[in-house]
C-alpha cells in the first residue's frame, strides 16, 4: 500500500459528494419536482453507503483489524468521523424536506393531517384501510410462541405496546411491517391531502387491536450489511451466488432508524431485542426512509421538472439509411449519451443479430435493464445461427440476482455464457462483431464508458465509440480471449488493459508530461472521472504538479487528492459537476508537448476510474481516440464544456471544502450546451446546425497600487507565471518608476520584470480589455483614489506594505522586500486556487 500524506479519506469524500447532491434539493433554481428527486437520491445513496462502506468498516472492527488506511486512520476512527458526518447529512436532508413540505403547504397540500379530514374524507379513508390495507398487513404479537419477525434490509415497520382489556392486563409488543411493493404514500381522491402508510396504521390502530388498549408506538427501519464475500474457487458460481444472495438478507444490522416521537418503552424494547448498539441508532424528526419523498411530489399535481428533450440519433447513421456497418466504415464516430440516444447501441446489435454476413458477436455485460433489448438481440443472434458469446459479471453489486437469471436465459437460447476471471471483475464495455465482407472477415467494435443499460443511459452521461480500426478490433479480440481463457493479452497495439498494464500506461503518460515541463515544453493533463482514490496515481499527479504541469480534474464523486497545497498540488484544480444527469464518462487527456487542447494531444476514453479497484482488480480498457473529428469532439467540445461549466459545478478549494462557482461570467451549463448542440463526429455531411465553438478563455486581472513600481508589478508577474489561465496586467493610481530592488528580488527567484514599464490605471482603462478582477495591493483607503471602473468587476483588497517607504541600507531593504514578495506570492497562490468561487 502506498501511503500519501495529503490524502482525503475516501469514505469522507463520498459523504461530501452526497452533501453536494443534498444541496441541489435546497436550490430554489432547481425545478420543484426535481428537488424532491435530488433529496430522494441523496437518501438512497446514504443507505447504500451504510450497506456497503460502513458495513465493511464495522466488519473490520469486529474482526479486530487495526491497520491504517492510506490516509492513516484506523477503522474505529473512520467509523467515528463517518458517523458524525452522516448524522450531519441526515439533518440537512430533514431541513430540506421541511422546506419542500412548507412549499407544498403554501400550495394547499397537507401531509399526514388525518385529524383535519371532513366526514366524507374520513369515510373514504376508512373504506380504503379496511379493503386495501387491512387484508395485506400481518400484525405479529410477540410471545413465547411468536418470536420477533425477521426484519429485512430497508424494511419499514411499526411497533405497538398493547395491553389486554381483560383482568390480567398483560402487556405485549406487536409488529406491523409495511408490505413490500405497497406504496408508502397515498392521496385522498379529489383533495390535496396526502398520508403515509405508518400514519394510516396509527390512525386506525383500534380497528386492528380492538381487544387491547394501545399504550405506545414507534416507527423503525433497519439497514443491514449487504456486501457479498464470494469464493473465487467455487465450482458452481451460479449456485454459490444464489446462496450468497440468501445470506445477504440476513446481514448484520448496521443502522437502526427511529423517530424522535417514538415511545421510549418501545424504543428500549427494540434496541434490546435487535441487540443494537447506541452508535448504530439514528433518530429522525419527520419520517423515516427519506428516499420515499419522491412519492409525495408525484402525488401532487405539480409538473415542475427539467424541460424535456428528445435525444438525437447520429445524422451520420441516418445518411447511410440506418446501416451501421456502412456508417462505421466511412469513419469512426462517437455518441454522447444521454444527449444522443442509446438506441444507437441497441440498433447496432439488432442489425448485427439479423445481418446474414455477421458470423459472431462477443459482448460484455455488467449491468443491464429488465426486458433488456441488448439481451434480446443476443438471443436473436443465437437463434439466427450466429456464434454468440456473452461475458456476464456475476459480481456486479446488487445486480447478482438479475445477472444469474440473464445467464440462464442466454444459455437456453444457445449463447455461450462466460462468467469472467478469478479475483477480477469484468468492468470493460465492449461489443465485437465479426462480419464477412468481400471474401474476408472485417471486425466492428463498440467501446463504451458506461453499462449496456437503456434506462440508466437516459440519466448517465457516457460515451460510445464505434470503429472498425484494425488494431483496435484485433486488440479487443485479444481482450475477449483474456476474459474467456485466462490468456494474458500480448502485443496490444493501441488498447491498454487493466490489470495487465493500465497502471504502467497512466504512469508513462504522466511521466511524459513531467519530462515535457522540465524541458520547457508545454504540458498539461485534463481528466474526467467518477472517483479519484488510487494513491499511486495521486502521488504521480503531485509529482507532476511540482514539476509545473497544469492539471485540471473533473471528479464527480470521491476525490482523495487535495489540490492547491503549496509545494505539492498548486497546479492542480479539481471540480465536481452535479446536475440533471449523472456524470459517468471517463476521459483522460495529455498535452504531449502542446498546450491543451490541441491536435497533438493524446486523448483516451475508458471504463476505469482512477481507483485501485479499477486499475488492479478489474478488467478495464483504455481506448485511444485516433480520428481527428472524434478527438476534437471529446477534447474541444466535451472537455472544454465541462471545464467551463459554472452552473452545476463546485470547486474543491485548498482548504478541502467544495464551494459553488461564482457567476461573474455569463452562466454556462455544459448539460444545456450538449442538449442544444449536435456532437461533431455524428453530424454527417449535412451540417445544418452550426456547433457553437467553445474556448477556455483566460481570466483578465488588473493589479493596482499607488505607483505601479513594486507591489502590483510583483502580483502581475506571479499571476502570469504561476497560472496559464491568468492574463494579468498592473497599473498605478499615480505611476512612478520601477523599484530596482523589487526587480532584483524577483530576479533572485527566477522572474525577470526588468523590462516592465509603469502604467497608469486611467490609461489601462481606456483600452478595450475588460477585467474580471481588480486586485488592489494597497490599503483600501488608498484604493479610493482609483479612477472609476466603467463596468462591473470583482474587487479584492490586499493590504500590503509599500516597499517605497522602507528605510535602511540596501541589504536591510532587500530582506524586507523579499518578505513582501513572499506575502504577495502566497496571496496569488491562494487566489489562483479559489478565484472561481470568490
């Protein structure tokens, strides 16, 4: 294990990501219905975090493991700070729900106010309870013959303390579980009155326990350990996983949710009966299972959602009458989901399944949908006599049961099903189609960054590359052989494969940028991924930053790298995009001796994040983008738009806090841009809609002091030297002469300002340049003498001592100027790290 000093704990970083999702639910600029959806997603995310990550930490503690994580924390320490942050997020979720419920109340909706119903509404409610609810619930009263019923993962249940009306007056506890598949919320027809299952049960509890006195009650939900530990050497993987799925149902309880309004007697009974530690108990103000809140808004008559759009079909395919083989033969093209339809992938496989010249189809499957058209196409191909191989990953979390069933169905249809490699998950996304053409075999390939799942493809941003490049398709065939026969791929010409050589490939690419920077050549790294956790990659990026390589990272979720730290990561910028669609594509770009973006850049797409599990424990592929138009689309369109986005973005600042971007510039949403602009490689010949070209423009900064002789000159020099994104100029309110000691001080650290001229603010403002920031490096009172800025601009005030007022011999003054220089440099470095959120 590589230990890294500046490394954010991955669990904590994931919780920060979920915090950004919760904040979307609190954003009034987000459509009302969508805010409920964000809140629901955040709650579901947090549940899964407990089911897998917290459960894993608890398991380590139970096994007595006391080793340190990469960031230097024991399991007990991780459990402590993760639990603290999780409780904070739950509080945020409850606050968000209260805000949303208040807005519903303003629109005359009520939730769980059954005591305010009129007579007709009460009649309907009672009829609904007696006919629709009472027949399907199973009250279970606990005694020597009736043990506590098994509570499944995420199951909601109500517990009552009841007492006999007879002379014995004996007390019992009775359980009522919400039936699975039964809607949690319901609305009374013709009204705006919404109620929940548990509120309904409490309201009519005397209809259930009419022979008892109901004393107290409580509402609960459990979360269980749902991770699977499988044996790679199991002789029958299908049977082995079927048994494991049954074990998952009975996993250890890692969290118990309760309501603050619950009876203490009932709470204590549950804690004791389920053997729950205090630290595993989470108390809620409003209601449990917050992810169900999306049901509430769906019952309302509001339809305030994101504007609908129709995903485009690539014009290039349409120009060839829907013939994918002809379209791909013309040249490579890439499809950007969900802006361009996933039907492109489905139709490619459907055509392959029916085409009389297609001989074989090989397909990886990690996750797919119910009634999957991908599965149907593979079965159709086998029925049509083609050789079909499906690599199904049984270890895809929470998809195990579905994948087992798909495997059985495919085998019955004549498809050869392979379950992958020992100790490795197959996570690569490849379709390989071999076809007879003019007496020889031609191979076509689809490479994806996301799953073959038509439903999630409507919500996730991913890339699909279609190609018949001989080297790429031959490499893909070797990767399939690796996955089916354990034969490690050799002689790959273009693909890089994990775990065989992908880590080495990434290290070499980063090392080349380091070498270029040290040679004085342009260098740069742009990367987009879901998570950045791998300590080896992070160490390499720190090394590159220290070598002067400009690094821009778009990391949607977990980021253990810490940007903006002096002498470590000052040249690294990290942003996260959380918006309408889930950012899921992985893109890696390297300057290759030129400034990004350029035609010389090396550009790759991949199924792999920069995580140890992806690089060392999964079969993943890294695909180079070779076609010039496709490269321009990925680099100049997709990556630049993501970097320019300021509406869905948060910047990871050098204090390791995510902050929303300021909107000094015109608001820009990369998602809106992609909805409204066709992708470059799929347009075909008829370019009827011109694509708006994007440029990653520099930030214009004016540094101002009294005489423009020292402080503003140093600030200008540092800004232009330390960041390729800055276009800084300096000026004085009353210009004087350049201070020779300041020139000498800057030369001592390798920055030459000897040829600079002093300028007046007035003359600078007469020019056409509009400055995004005006930085006054003098006292704010002195800045008041500055001429009026004729446009709105962000003003910053750095009160720094004036070197012209220094006294003493040269050596004394130079030492003091060096100190001022250091202060300005630190201010500049902090500005570069955080200017987007100022």
